[in-house]
C-alpha cells in the first residue's frame, strides 16, 4: 500500500431513516486512493457506490441520512469532523465532482459562463477579467470550440456531450487534487463516451489528479481504472488491480457479472449466464453475505456471518467470501 | 378497399418488408395561419426485410431514428412515404380495422418498464388488456386463466396476479411487458431497447427469456438497441442507422469482424471491451463532434462532416445502397 494515500476511508456506514424503516445503504466500506491514481467503484444500481461518495463529500442530507460510523482522511484531516463551512472550502476546490446527468446538474437559467465562474470566484477570489480569461482556457482544454461565445450560452444550447465537457471544465476550474466522476458517461452515446473517457485520461495526466470513477459499466472500467473496487448491497466484496480483477476474479459476484456480459469482440459461443434473483432489500439489516441468496457456491455459514475483506492473492487482491472460488471449497 | 387476410409465412421467408420508408415530422410556425417551415427527417428512406424467426438488430446513436423506424413499422405513426408489408399486408392501404388485425400479429416491448405500465392497473388488467381490446377472450375467467399461463411463461409467479407495477422490480416489470406483448400470440415483436434500463445481472435474464420465447413460438424480433455487445449476442443480422438512413446491413459476425462503412467502424471501435489488456492495445477511431440535427441534414453522404476518410464526392452525392458481398449491404462511396 502507498504509505501516503491522498484519501483514506475507514469503516463508512451510511443509513437513511425513512417512513418504511432504515435503509442500510453503506455497510462498513474502507478503501484508499493514492496520489494521481485512478480507481473505479463498480456496482449495480442501489449498491451504495454513489452514497459512498456523497457521504465523503458531505452531501448526504441529514436527516433522513445518518453517517453511523466512519472516518475519511484527506490530507490528515477527517472530513467527517469538519464544519459545514470548512467542508464548503474544500468542496469544488480540493475535491470536485462530476455527475451523471449534466442537464439536471447544471442550472438551466444561468449561463454556462456564470456557472463556470462561480467556483473560481468563491474559491480563488479572482476578478471578473481573470475569471473570463481562465474560463475560456478551461473550455478550450475540454475541447469546446468557440469558447468565448459558448460562455454566454445556456445549458440547453449545449448537446449532451458538450454539457458533460462543460461540467468537467467546472470541476477542473480550481485544479482539484481528487476528481470524483459519478457515472459521467452513462447518459451518453458510445462515440461521445469515448471522447469523454479520453478527455479525462488526458486531463488526469496533465494535472496529476487522482480520479474515482463510479460506474456500472465493466467495459469502461477496463479502459480507465488502475484499481477496482466491486460493491454489492453496501459492501465492498472485491478489490484488485484492474488486470487481476478481469483475469482472475475471486468473488462469485464479480465472476457472475463478467459471465453475464456479452462481448463485442467475440463470436457468440453460449447463452448468457444470468444471475438469478435480484439484489437484497436494503431495508433489512444485513446478516451474513448479501450475495448468498443468488450465489452458486453458497453454504450454511454464508447466511450467518458476513465474510471479512481479506487478501486472497498477490498485488493486494482482496475478496470478501468464505469460499475460495479457485477450488470451490471453504477457505 | 379490400385487403387480403394475412397469409401464413414459412420460417426464413420475409415476414416484414420495408421499402424506402420515410417518416418526417413537420415543424409548424405561426399561431393562426400555421405554415410548415421544415421537417424533422427522423426516418429518411430505409429498406430491409426481416425473415420469419429471425432477430434483426437496429443500432445507432440517440436521435438516429431507430425508435421512430420501429414505431412507424408497427403503424403507430402514419407513413410519410414508402411502404411496410407485414405478412403480405401493406400498412399503407390498411384501414383501422386492418391495422387492428395487424396489431395482433405485431406487438411491441418498450424501453422503460417504469413508464410503460399503468401504475393504477393490476398485473391482471395490464396483461389482459390486449385480449380485451381484440375481444379475444370475452369471458373474464378464461382471460384470467390466459394471464396465469402468460405469467408462468415469462417467469412470474401467478400468485402476483393482483399486484400493482410498483410492487415489482425493474426486471420483473419488463417480464410483465413481455407477457403483455405475447398475450395475442403475435408473430412479430418490436423490442425497443428492452434491457437498457436494467442492471447487467438482470439484463441476461430478460435476454435469455426473449430467446426462449423466440424458439418456442418462432417469433420474429426487431431488436432496437444502442448496446452493440448485446446486439452481437442476440441478433442474426444487424442494420446500422445514422441520421435517418441505414448505412450498413449484414450478418452479425460479418458486421463485427468486417465492418465496411466508416461509421460502423468508428461505432464498433468506441464500444469498451471488458478486458483491460485488450483495451490498451485496441486502435480506436474517435469521431469528432456530435450527430447533426435531422432538420438540416448534411448534403451528399450524411456522415461526411464527421467521417475520417471523407473526400469531395461525399459532400456532393448521396451514396448508393448496394450489395457489396452477398448479403452485405452498405452505403458509402469509398468502399
């Protein structure tokens, strides 16, 4: 492990208290992010990947939300101990976020220039002229043609891909050291997705930024990430360097997920392997392994106790499973 | 006008024949004296057959007209020009009565299982609706029995027959949509992005279900999708659409292994592969810019402003739709 990670999260638990009961959204998540590294947080809808990031950013509404436990160290300060004011200083300046749907994340009644300038005015205290100059530079960097005119336009005048570029320009405008990208390409077509992936990769190298890429798309992960965390029902069930995860998955869920994917580069050789059932109801307090009900290798102990995330192979390859999937037998 | 009854079509014979189909949506301006100031050329002359028992994939980026094509083929939009024949009946000449009869042959599964089911209806009412509309099983008890049977077919427990859509997960809702489409024993189903709103682990369930039903009832599918990996898996032949026209049409393996049109090539190279080593080696063609507006279509070949190999002729002449190899159709000057 890097002796000095830029972000370290320990035992994060986030819950929501709603009329129907308590939603156990994140159930003890720990991970770290190194300087300049790109990690991917992968999982299906409702697995807690976005809630994890929103918790770290202090963007969970409390109530109904509750951070039941956890620490998140950024530059040796615990983000959960900061006041709202201190957090505001940090958000957008040190840690910036890009959201899935650029249309709802942008304010429709303000020009793109006004929104792009806002973070710079608040965090950097720049003058109007400086902001104008930097904004044009930023739009140029993310590949928006004719930036001076584009600054005076409103979000609805931008196409989906251009809006996402503008969002990225906003996130980058204060040179953050961490960029959190929450499904930034999910709403876009593949050709535009390819443009955005390439853009983020280029910018990351240029600014030496660390990136957390949240997605459900294992294809995009293979392209962009150096290390991958797989989440299921609020738990991290596997963590590995990207090559190891795809070549040698060690959690039955990761295995099943990779098997359920059709491949664009291969001829069809069989039916898709489907994972029976659906993810568990998060309104029930977790007991045992959350994947047990859908797992082929399940045995009694799985339903009783949640397996810890332990090292199962070299390169800090970790999995949370009582079974060794290479042998099919309990460890 | 007299329209012949649908003729039975043998397996592998053309069930659907689409000829030079166009669907334009007029843009009107003015409050009292409305006048047409232009049109959205959503579908602008497409030609293909779908054989009985086959799955034809229709792929392309959002706004390319693939959904409009599917809906026009089912008679949900009036045709601007061109023709659609379903089992020998032309949509153009069909009156309401015949369109209704056609609808028993041709059904649709929608993209969003949250929006396509009436939230105030029970599963029984939703799946039974086509039977009621077509007056197939007027007896309530017989209808309920049929709904039972359909629920079993799509893997839903008939115990849930009186539940409402909100009590089901996304995958289960899509199964309800499939059961509704199957209710009238159709021959042809337009699947409009049936799995794109579902999670990966659920997608495989629905795709396998669609395949099983196809085998059992010799169903013919038009599978509209933007997920090119899934299209390769499920479709026999694939048509690639760009800005209202089909630019390439061929067998799935031929398209994925030997794409001829530069747009197909770029589209396929943009699809991420779940294999990190391979994706580091892959050569990608990244297309510049966005899809142009279907109101002002570029001259000549519509793809020429984004095409990496465009030449002068491309902006002047529309390329011919020709069969380059047996069964491999493409519209490009330069191949």
